[in-house]
């Protein structure tokens, strides 16, 4: 094996080790509750993890649409009517029997 082969192998090995050790803390956070012996502490750990996951999944308050369902439906119908009118205007100028 030449010098290029050894250098490439060393780079590959260092990347793999970096990925393995970089992902280990994230996996350890998820798996740590399972190894707690005392049941109340273990359940508290699971509750904290569940709350953290729920917080990650929860959308931002500003992104939530506070309008009612009826108002959103009326707005979408009005938009569809405007789109339909635009299509009818563009189709009206096409010759249908030429």
C-alpha cells in the first residue's frame, strides 16, 4: 500500500470515529432512563423525556392560526372563485370551432 492509500485510510478512520463518538451522547440521553434502578426516578426520567419530545414537536405559537374553521373555509372558497374567474377569462378568448 502506498502513502496515498494509508492517508486515505487514516482520514476515513478518523471520520468514522468522529461519527461514532459524536452520535454517542445523543443516544445516551435517550437510553439513560432504562438503566435507572429506582422506579420513581426512572418514571420521572421518562416523564422529562416525554415533555422534551412534546416541546420539540409543538409548533410555534405564532404559527398557529387563531381564526375559526368557518372563516378559513370562506377564505379558501373566495380564493377558488377568484382563480376560477381568472381561468374563465383566459379560456374565453380561445376559438372553439376554428
